[in-house]
């Protein structure tokens, strides 16, 4: 049983782009269920795990560097796609329920303190950043296309005017 839990958690740690460690002490079962439901809506998950199992499962994964965080009651929020969105979802829940405390986490393989997680949550999501990047890349291309089009149009008008001038003479 424990080996299965460790193996499953180790796979999740290895695949995760973002892992946030929380102290859930004081939360009721219903409040933890609400947190799980809120995270599941964003394709994230929340697990309550024994510290010893979490330490063993973290071995050989990027989460291993943060195993000192595994003290006291620990809940683990795991995200596989967008760690910024994971941080936002967890912090949204913290705003409505102050009993949940963020201990730290691992985002994109880097250890983060609670303050770092808050800073990450203020970033735009991955999709928004990509859209901003694409927009920035398209802007100079659009200007170049407009300039080339204007040059060709002006050339065509000049040729038409020359043709009209020659035909009228």
C-alpha cells in the first residue's frame, strides 16, 4: 500500500511543472474538499500526504531539493501545465480561507518560498505571455508589410500618371 502511494506520488512529482506545499492545519474536511474541487476545475490536484511518504517520493525528482519543507501537516498542490495558474488558484483559496498557509514549493524545478509563490501568482499566465510575445513579434512585420505595400501602391500610381501624361501628349 505505502509503496503504491510512494510510486504514484513520485510519478506526479516527476511530471509536475509546479508543486506547492501547504499547511492545512485547522481546515475542515469540507474546506479541503472545496480546495480540491477548485483546483480540479483548473486541472490541478491537491493531496494530503504523510511527511515520510512525501520525502521518499521526492527522491530522484526536482521536488527532492525541497524535502526540508515536509514538516508538520502537509498538503501538496500539483500542476502539470501552467505553474502560474496553479499559484493563482491556491492563493485565491488562501484569500477566502486564511487557515491554509503556503509553506513553499517547486516551480519549474526551482525551490520557491511562500513570498516567491505570491510573486509568481502575479505574473500573467503562460498563454497570455505567449500571446503578448506573438503580438510583439507581429508588430514589426505588419509595419514592414504596410511600408512595402505603400511603396508598391505609390509606384503603381506614378506609372499610371506617366501613362496618362504620355497618352495625352
